[in-house]
C-alpha cells in the first residue's frame, strides 16, 4: 500500500448526487480506487480495512482530498459546474494534525467541500476530541455529513452537538423500502429527525425508479445510487454533468419558446409548461 502511494496507483472516482427537488446534480462523492499492478482495479472494500490497521488510511484520505479538490477546480475552469464535493474521512484522518492545513490548501470556497464521517465513528460524550476536530473543520466553511446513518450509534444528543449539514441514510435501510410499509416508515422517521433538527437527508443505494418515487414522497432531499450513475472517472463525471446541464438548457429553451408562443398568441397557455 505504501508502494501504491509512492507509485500513484490510487485514482478518485466520483458518484453523482441528485436533488430530489430539481432532479439536477447537487454534488459528487469522491470514492477511492486502487489500480493494483496484478489484481486490477480494486474498490475500497478490498483494502480500507488493511489501510486502517496499518495506519495508511490517513495518507490515502489526504491524497483523495488533494486529487479531488484539484479536479473540482479543473471542472469549474472547464465550465463544468458541480455544487459540492464530498470526501470520506476516517477517524485517524479526523485527528491528523495536517487536516486543517490540507483543507485550507485545497482552496475551495465555503460550502463547496463536505466531509463524510461514518456514523460508526464513536462520538462518545466523554471523548470530545472528535467533536473538537469537527468544530475546527466547520470554522473553515466545510460542511459535515454523517455517512451510513442507521448502522452506527450516533445519539440524538451527539447529532445536536455536531449539527451536520446532512445525514446519509445507509443503503441497507433504503433498499427494502419497495417491499414493505414498516421499512418505509423507518426511512420516514429518519427524514422526520432530519426535519426536526434542520438537517438534510440523502438516500444512498437508490437503484430503481420505485426507490426514487417512494423516497421523494417521503421527503428525502437528495439521491445517490446506481439508478442515476455508479461512481465515475473524472472524465465520465464531466460528461454526466454536461449532459444534465444540456438537458436543463433544452428544457428551459422549450419553456421559453412555448411562453413566446403564448405571448404571440400562436400557442394555447395550457401547453406552454413542459416538464
Ligand atoms: P460510502 O461512503 O457509503 O460510499 C458509497 C458506496 O456505495 C460506494 O462503494 C458506492 O460505489 C456504493 N454504491 C453507490 N450506489 C450504490 C447502489 O445503488 N447500490 C449499491 N449496492 N451500492 C452503491 P465503494 O466505492 O466500494 O466504497 C465503499 C466504502 O469505502 C465507502 O462507503 C466509504 O465508507 C469507503 N471509502 C471510499 N473512499 C474512501 C476514502 O477516500 N477514504 C475513506 N476513509 N473511506 C473511503
Ligand atoms: Mg461516503
Ligand atoms: Mg455510505
């Protein structure tokens, strides 16, 4: 793994997040991939555990932040507008002395960068070091998301103390909502917790049109999952964003021309609002 860091074998992929309100791109999550010399492309499940026990995870997280923030600025320079970038941060990285400097060096605007913390990171009330670290990160204008919500042990009190921007409902809770009322009510109650605390809720593992419909009815703010796109290379993500933006421009142009038609009397108003 150290050789992989030296030899630049880690690449960052990006998975789109879609606003439930507008169905447009609301952000991307950076997800690391390892181009292993003999085993091919590896997903984090194959190496994150070892990276944690050998202490290399903080270096991988640092590299992902550096590469992803550089990519984010390149997209912007090329006219590809992405509202925000989320990166996953391990507990080891959260208390890494270099984290705050690295965030400052990423030179992203306030609100553009978001860090995802696993719910399973213990936000124990007696151990306030993680909470102090989160507070310091937030003063730099970085948002915090709680990842895999529903699988860890975050208490309501720790949620209030951390006041994250978003909760990401774990895909194990999202997947079964098409099969039963109880599963839907569970997700609905997480949405309610979010509303009560002023925290947005994003659903992970959105795989079907039924998921989208039900989650939207339940009041989820955003979606992430294979239904929209898997994690994509930087170039493929740019294509995805351009396609979405192109579709929006086409739709706006259609609305505009329909409206002109109404104003000039060539088109009845009831046909002028296209979706
Ligand atoms: P995560 O942060 O919860 O990321 C979402 C994972 O779900 C990704 O797996 C993604 O490919 C997968 N996924 C997305 N949509 C769907 C779907 O519709 N269905 C299903 N079944 N899966 C979906 P991936 O890329 O293998 O990453 C696994 C985990 O590894 C991540 O879970 C995250 O906890 C961790 N990870 C990834 N990159 C980094 C990193 O740079 N640093 C750290 N510390 N952890 C990372
Ligand atoms: Mg994540
Ligand atoms: Mg997750």
